[in-house]
C-alpha cells in the first residue's frame, strides 16, 4: 500500500462523505477506494470511518488522523510544488467555477490574459451560478460573491462590489422617485428569484433594515433584470459590477443613495485547507491584483 496515496484518498472521502464520489473523481473502482481505507485502518489498528448504509462518519481517531493527513500532504505538496528542474513557473491544469454574469463581464478577459502569461497552464472555466461542491466536481477554485461566506470555507477575498438601487429615467418620470426605502412599497420592484425572501437590505442609521418589496417580474438572471429595468419596467437592485456601465451611459439612475445596500465580497474559494498548488495560487494572486480592493466598477 502506498501510504501517501491512501492518506490522500482518506482525506477526500472524509471531505466528501462519499466513497462513490471519490472513486468517480479519481477514475477508480469504488472497491479500490474502499480497499485503500481498509488498508489504512488495518495498518493503524483503528477504525477511521464508521460506515452505515446511509452515511459515513469519522470516528474520534479518524478526526485526529484527518488533520495529521492534511498536514503531511500539505508538507509533501509544498516540498514538491509544481517544480520541474528548479523551475517555479506555474504549469498544469486548473479547473475553476465562476458566476455567469461576473465571469463573462470581468473574469473572461483576465483568465485569457493569465493563460497568455503562463503558456504551460491550461484553464477549464465553468460558468455556473450554482454553488457546486468543489471536491466532488474536481474544482480547484470557485469565485463566489456574497455578503457572508459559509463558516468553514477556505477562501481569499479578491475584491468587492456595491449594491445599487436603480431605475430608468423614463420609469422615474412616470412613477416618481422614492425618497426612502419604505416608499418602494408603492413601486414595481424587479426581484431576483435566487434570494431567500422578497425584501431588500438597506443601511439606515448604522443598521441593516430589510424592506419588503413586490413586483410582477422575477428572474434568476441579473442581466435580465437589468435589461427590464432599463426598459422602464421597475426598480431593481444590482451589484455595481453589472450596473455601472448602464449608470455611466445614463440608461439608469442610482436612487436612494443615502440608503446604500450592504457591500458584497468577491472571494476565491478552495476545496480545503490542503496545500494550494503553485498554479492555483498564481491565478488567485493575479485575479486579486487585477481586480483590486477598489475595483473599476465602483469608481463612479
């Protein structure tokens, strides 16, 4: 038994909670994955994973061994890195998952530039608004945009974006300009179907207040909502990385500027706290540098 390989398999099983998912990702038979774990347990003389027909759960010994395996694999990765003959240039494949609108508008040109800078790197970009399981999907890094990351995620902040409340000049001429967030009750609001509730957050007197909104058009695409807003169909709430060009062009106006929405962070999220390959670290550094703490879309 190759113990390092078995440790890697064990970590993957522990993180995914599935022998089958690990087998599919590694291109192995499920029995081979099971054999690796069984071999480790026999070598150590302890049970690492308590198995049932419905779930897997680490034993107390398994929890301790998991952390030790992560440390060992991290040291091995750091020692080997992506080096070849002392050459530290990034090389090899990277799979990333990015949100559709942000990915197309802002990341596509950057990843193209990154590939040009590092010809020995290949990039597979999944444009997807679903939050995929990074380990099960074999994703090296995902870009997520949120006001609050889930606890336990391994992430690095890349940039930020303001949330803007918007309406077209035509809509405001016909329906008037709301002067407080509560006045939105009398307006048509274009809502994103991916949000858990039909209300929008505003900063008021140093606190976040959720204001109920309603409207006749909902969509799971920020681009579609922005287009509807430009057509005068209602008020929308959009991140500045989508809305800034329309604001600069005069197609939309920022309303309720004294009641901003909370900013959202733009993060690179990684599968685990194991060693980050040189190529993935290089891409993360590049994106953080290019996007910057004060990104172009917020310079309005």
